[in-house]
């Protein structure tokens, strides 16, 4: 069985792991109504439109 001859330093170990720790930004799409960036497949937080229809929040359920 192969055994390392020397202990791997923290710098060597962490630099090997570093490329896997990069975070990717979420993809953004443009709202066709207000032309603001928004997350895809979600209601636009700016104009409350989704798929060409206005989505109205039901405030009666909160009361």
C-alpha cells in the first residue's frame, strides 16, 4: 500500500481544493414587461408579471 513520505502542507492541500470552491452566479434573464433583470422562472419582483400575466398577491390569507 502506498504511503506518503511527507505530510502535505496546508498551502498545498488548500490550493488543490481552491478551484472547487468557486461560487457561480445565478443566471439572470430580462423581464419582458419592465426590462429589469430577474431570476428565470420566477415572478418579476419589480412589476409582478410572470409569463405575460400579472400575479396579484393574496393579502386575505395573511390576515
